[in-house]
C-alpha cells in the first residue's frame, strides 16, 4: 500500500506525487463495447459539450435530453445535418427513461445559469433543488453509468449527485478544475511566449474563488518554473505571477459572463476530454472533482485533485507534493466547500 501521508514543506525535495485510492480499479473493465453517452441539459453548455464530443468520435451513440422538447428536436436536427463531416455517431433526442439502461456515461449540464455578478455560492439553493428532481431518475434508469456533473457550482453539485444517486463514489465525478488548469497553462504560455502544450500546470481545490494554483509543480518544457530550472524563473511571491493567475484564471469566467453572458466553448472542450478518458479507458490524469476521502487531512467533500480517469470514473487519486502554503490553501478551499454543503443541507 502506498504511503498516504501528505508531502508538505519543501516540495522540490519531495517525490512528485503518490498514486492513491484505487477505488475503481477492482471494478474496472478494459473495454466499453457500446460507448453510449447521454447529455442531460441542452443549453449553451450542453450543446458545446455535444459538438466537442462529436468531434472526438469516441462514442458510438450520443443522446440529448432536455425538458424544452421543441428546442431539443431543433438542436438535434441541426447537428444531424453536420454528421457527414464528423466521425460516425448515432445521434438522437431521447429521454433518460428510454435511453438510460445501457448508457456508459451521463453528462449533466442542466442547471440555473450563472448571471453576471453572481457568485457560484448563490447558485447552490436553486440547483440543489433541481438535482433532487433530476438525479434519482438518472440513478434508477442508468444503473451502470459513470455520472459526470458539469453544472455549477460543480463541486457542491457533484457531492449532492453522489448522495442522491447512491452510486459508488468513484462513479460520480465533476468537471472540476480541468478547465481552470487549461486556463492556467494558457496564461503561463502567453506570459512566456511558448506553446501551451509545453506547459504542465494544475489548479486544485474548488472550481471557484478559493481554487489553488500549484505554482510549485508548474513544468515548462521539462523544467520547473519556480525552482530555477527554467531560464527567467521566478519566486512564488512574485506579485506579477499572482496577478496573472487572478486575472486570467480565477476571474476569467466572470469576465466572459460579463462580455457574452455565459461560458460555453472551453467547458465543452474540457468535458469532451473527460468523456474520452472515460470511454477509451485512458487512465489519464485530469483534475476532475471527486470525493476527497479524507486525503491530505481534508474534510469529506468533492473537490479537484489530480485524478486517474478511466472507464470506472475516478480510478485513483494522485497525491502531489505541495508546499506548506499550497497545502494550507487547499485545506481552506475544502472548508469553503464544506460550508456550502452544510448550508445546502448535505
């Protein structure tokens, strides 16, 4: 068994990470013959997810579900006209009751949209009420599916979905900070003038205001950004770096919402990355949201940590070596989420 003791303090001297929590490994199969995805909620985010998933071609069936039936049928008709330009997929409108039994993955994007100036905390009450109606039928009719929550506040709703579904914890995941981590990589790449594919960077904790950038583990072209390995490296206290994260990562969604009303395209692409990791059983490390199970001494909440994602969902957590400052920020983020869940009655 691996050592579960969190590595804190001098991160550069500690092992990069430890593999933890093989919760899904025993139940995991290596192939998914049908590869059927159901998306519940076909607003701007749901349709961005659908388009991105279709381009991946990792599924054989894609079923869209929404209460607004006319709009749903129009969206499906519109998308179907583009199928000759995409990998082959059986795309159709349907319902959870009709289509759920053999679904491999259910993506929930339904929810009350975040409004300009509205914090994620303010979304909790209305979206928690929606999930109380939405999740039990999904659990009943999609008994073997992995459940992927995209609706915000995603960490709170992932925790709620897990409780309402009764699914094993590893089969209920959220999109978490997968998009935040991509924004982090993009911000660093722009600052340095290099391709974002050459940057490894992670955001952990809440998908929201208390999220934690793991500066100590940022790697650029194989070298650490803050430990002297990268030419022009900088310290964690660098005010410019902190300002960069705040403006281009932490505040990014608020700015996009102010400018265009909602975020959609990037979260659609991030969701497709997670969907492909599940359907192709890729064992890919992504910062999805899942139950913390007390790791790092955290309260029992859903939040984002580097996670091996495969056909079982969250197959294993990866415990990174963090600095004491980062560890403190992660614990604070978890406490913020615990407070939100307490307010919501979960």
